């Protein structure tokens, strides 16, 4: 804040990160974020894939109508106030399930799944039916094992979304024990003009060693670092997901 720093700090210190982790609630927020990312990604992938498999079946009655309704929802929505009233009436306000149930389905991800499922040979389904498998068993034991690339792609999309989402915690959750780390970061940024985050930290930390600005930046690093470390290992699935259904031959 005094200026004159271009790359190396004047003095190396971890006091900012110590203050962040000693702030009440950050560990709980991390736990909420990890839980909603894991549970939300698994349920989203399974439910969206199951619906997409049904839509990909050309013998599904009303398939074109369902696709039309889904496309309309990609461009039009009811707005924030009706959505808030819906969440409240469903009993999801101040409920951990508000991170899971509304995100179980995404029509754009359904389109990616459908494009992939249509490339699978129908002879596999016919062979499974001859062996006595029903549609659900075919989906679980035949379609899912063959669809790991697109599943990993959608899991990456949804996992990054769940980790970065702060909006649900701001609008639908008042209980601090249910707020994710991104909502915590949002509050840190919003309150960075004051010294509230420093006063909430342990009293052993001298106010001269940390500032509200340094606390804010340290919190940003702590919040974004985990997903940044995971993303490079899943990047190949991200690229593959962009190419699914784009090349025919």
C-alpha cells in the first residue's frame, strides 16, 4: 500500500494467510464448498445424463416438444423474484439442498450428452435387450461405462461452477454455517474497506502486520488455489467436451 513494489515483497510473511485461517467460519465454509461441489457434481451428472439418454432415443414420444421447451428455457427465465419465491416455498431457503436440487439439471449439458449418446451404436442396446436388460440397466451398465469422456467433461463444468458459485449463498442462505467459501470471499471483498476481518482474527496478530487489503487478497488466493490445482489435470476432458458432436465422419 506504500507503493514501490513491483514483484518481490519488502519482507516475506505468512501473517495474512494466518489471519485468514484464524478467522471464524472459514474452515466451515471450505467444508460446505467441498460438500456441495462433490454432491452437486455427482447428482448433476447422473440426473442430466439419465434425462439426456431418454431424449436421445428416437422412439421417445414427444421428444421434439421436450427439446423445444428446453431450448426456450436457455433464453428466457422467470426472473430472480419468482425464483426466490419458488425456493422459499419448496423449503430450500437456509437449507443445504439449495445448492443441490436446483442444479441437478442443465439443458446445455443435456445437449452435450445427447450429441455423445447418438454416436453410440444402437446394436449395443439391442444386444443388451436380448440378454434381458431393461432401459435403466442398459443406461447403468452399458451407456455409462462407454460415456466416461463426456461424463468427465460435464463433471468438470459442473464442479468448477459449484466451486465458484457464490450467488446461492448470498441470496438463499442466511445461516453462516451453510455459506460456501465463495460467499465468504464475497463478504471479505465487500467489507475490505473496513478492518472488520482483522478484528475478527486472532488477537495475537498485530494490526500492523496485516491490512484489510492484504486479507482480501490472501483470501482470494486461498479460495481459488484448490480449483486451479485441479483444473490442469482435467483440461484434456474440457477440450474433448468442446469437440463432442462437432465432427462427423
